[in-house]
C-alpha cells in the first residue's frame, strides 16, 4: 500500500492535497458565524436558487434563521441583512464599517478597476463623492437651472405621448430615452433628439452592459468559470461594453476641454474641468475616474427611473380612484396653465405618497449592491469577516407587516397622516438604500426626476 502511495506522481499528489485543502476551506464554518442552510461541496447553496422565486426563498430563510443569516455561493460567504432596523444599524450606525465594496470583486477589477462611484469605497469614494457634489453645486444643482433641464425633457416626453393618439406604443423605451436625456443635459449640457445616432449609440452601450451583467456576475463566486468560453459567461462582452462606454465619456470630456470657458460653466463636465484646473488632474480628478463617474450616472440613473415610470402608469391604470385623487391634487395646486415646480412638492402630499408607494410596491431593487466589511467586526452577536459579501435585503423592509399594514396592497394613503401631510413612513421606503452608500440618492437627482 505504501509502495503504491510513494510510487504516485508527485504532481498528482500535490494537486490532490491542494484540492483537499480547498474543499476543507469551503466546508469550514468559522465559530460565531451567522446561521444559514447547509450547502454542498464546491457549489455551496447555489442549487437552492436555481429555480423558483429567489425573493420568496430569502423570505423563508429569514423566517428560519433571523434578520442576519449567511449563504455560501461557490467560494464566497454571503451575509444577508434583513429588516429596516438591521439595515439601518448596518448602513447608518456602522456606515464606516460596511460602506466598503466587496473584496476580490473580479468584474470590478476587470472593468472600473476601483474607479468611479459604484465599485469604489473608502477614502477614495468619499473624495470622488465630494468633488462630484462640488461640481453639481457649481452647476446649480437644486436651483432653477437644474429644474428647467428636467422640465424641458418632461415636456418632450408628454409630446411623444400625445402623438400616439391613443395607439399602443412602447412606454418603456420612451421613458428610458427621456431619463437618459435628462442625464445628458446635466452631464453634457445638451439634450438629443430621440433618433440621434450618437444618442442611440450611448443607449445601446448602456443596454448591452446591463444585459450582460447578470450572466457575468457568477464569475465572482465561481473563479473556474473565468476560464470558460465567453458565450457562457459574457465577461468579455461586459468588459467591451464598459470600455466603449468609458471611451464615449472620455470623448465628451475632450470636446468640453477644447471649448471650455471659465466664466461659462455649461454642465457637469465643465464644472469638473474647472476643479481640475484649480487642483490638478490627479487622484479622483483624473479623466479616467471622471469618465467612469459619468458612465455610472447613466447606468444607475436610467433604468431604475424609467422602470419606476412604467410601474407608476400601470398602478394608475389599475387603480382609477388613485388616479382621480392624484389628478385633483395636481389641478388644485398647479392648475392647467403652468408647468410643475419642485416648490409645489410641499403642497402635494398625495403626489409624494403616490411616488413612495410606487417605489415600494414596484420593488425595483430587492437587493442593493453588494458590500464588504472594512475590518472583522461583531454585528448583532455574530462575527463578520473582511472576506464576507454583505447583501442588503431592501425588500424585507418594503413588505414588512410591522411597518406597513397589508403591505402587498397598493395604497398611497398609508403615507398620509391625520393632518393630511406625510406621516414619516416614507422613510421606510429604501429603494435607493441607506446612508452614504448611494451617490444618486445623496444628490437627490432621482427624487427630482420622479416628482416632476
């Protein structure tokens, strides 16, 4: 027996030992870990989510294991945070610990390389957010100039609807184009005709990137798949679309730099160039980082807002009583002779409630972006490690019966108090998550788009 063992090829022995150690690493459960279902060797809990509703399965797991439980997908341990209070404790009270992006994020390393707003974290993220906010302030964010850009596109959107003359048309496409045009106006200083070739190219790049992401993300959890043909994983297609998008944004930066006038700040890019002139094109102000920030704004801002508009129309069709109340408030506050303004928002609580209920019920983002852990820490009695992936389950707050009575029924009145004003429950709607982890939420662009 020993002769047979020692007669084996040393390479085979070494590979066998490494394979055994890797398997033991996957099966090892550190002490004081969050509870969770038992997984399988190599694949972990992946088979559990191969069929059926993932959100329903997550809900059942929460009922079994509590607000903090763990899953293993391939080589990664996922810690799922459920419920409004646990989410608030994670991303508000302990924001400094959990605002990191996941460690060893393969796709981020292959695309943004730690730049921009989505894949960035730590001090670099804070600096990027700070210069972006300064640029928006320079541009006039929150002032009439910003509102007018949005209202211009709202007007065009309504004209497109009127031209349909009651015939069927693709609302989603129209809404997506309009939302992207708002971001174009803010970023590039101009809007584009819906059939503009350059604009259609940008839209196609965004669509291709968003469509490639769900298939490619599995390579973060199963490293061996990174060596499989691209038609199976879509990684190279994702990278190509990201690089095309980044180059497109760089071209816009170059065009702006050639026509920049210090006393005439036309848009976000001009405001950033002014920052670069004052502080140099280094660190977070280098062109690559700025280009990726711009691309992040388009990818993150377009799809979610456009989809929420489709849901809003669907709810209005199915609930004519809500449509009547909404119309009455619009008529009373705005009337037929002028455009809406953000100044009207304080006098339109039902409209505000309708927006929040649409965001809650549509469940646009059941799970926020994956997060990392800055350092090993104890959270709600469990040890979370720096190699963990943190999954914020936003849906668990949206449909929490302790927060919302009859949560699966569409009812904007749930947000209205006895005094006719918002009652505070709107703060439990976490569509764009909590704390400082969401750039567009902190800037409020999405909220203004929805309201107008």
